[in-house]
C-alpha cells in the first residue's frame, strides 16, 4: 500500500506531525530537514516558505527545493538549492516540473504534489549516475508548507540526501533520473485543514 493513514487527527496538530515524521524512521539530512520543519511550526501550522528558508540549517539549504502546485495543472519550482543545479545541469527554480516529467507520469505527479500540499508527508528514492558511471540512490522527503496563495494552489518543500562527490561539483557531470514518478516507499497522509 502506497499511503498509510495515521489516525484521524489533522496534521495541523503538531503532535500528530511529530508522530507522522517519527513513523518514517528518517536518517541523515532528511531527518535533520524534518526536525527543522517541525521546529518551525507556528500556531498549529507548518512553516511558511518565508519562515522556513531563512531559518533552516545552512548546511541543508543546498539540498532544498520549494515547489508550488496548481491543482490539476502545474508544478512550479520556486526555489532550488545549488545541489539541484549540480544534479540536473540547470537551475530548477522557475521551471515547470511537469515539463521534466514523462507524459505517462504527469497525472500521478500532479496528484502526489497536491496531496503533499494538502498535508502528505512522503519519502521517495531517486537514481543518480556520476560521470564515471557509478550509480547511487538518494532518499528524499516531501513536507507541506502553510502557504496557500489561492484556493487551488499549495506549496511544499523537498529535501534530497544526495550530495555531490568528486567531479559531481562540476555542473552537468551527473545524470539524474528525472522520472519524477519516484519510488515512494513510505508516506503519511493527513489533512492540513483544522
């Protein structure tokens, strides 16, 4: 089963968010990213983009992206740390993420993105291949933000555990699997509505 319910409490309950994150059994940078996200909750809501970015640990910023989903239409990257440029070979900020997604996976990607904006906490795994052909996988976490610029628009953030090594620091030296259907392996579905 792809999604697992964690009771009927809303994610706007901070304790429920802590339990949902704990159930994911995160490690490394994704654990640190989730802890930072949890620490910045305010008035029973996840952090906004404006609150999160300047207050997250500086070591994590290169691996964060903030995305905006317009229900059933588009996913736009609002902010992407330098690791995304290194992994993709271009700046992801300002891009329509759906244009990078294979057509067969776009509907599912939109559904996942909307669910994350509504309160889904999801982890996934992505493949990377460096310039010498060595393949590695990186775990990612997706966390909702409280920004809701319109009734059909939600925002969320993504953190990747991928870190450049060796010549990966040279732009364009990494081949990233852009099939953004991902390999979701754990998820917690909750509503942000009180």
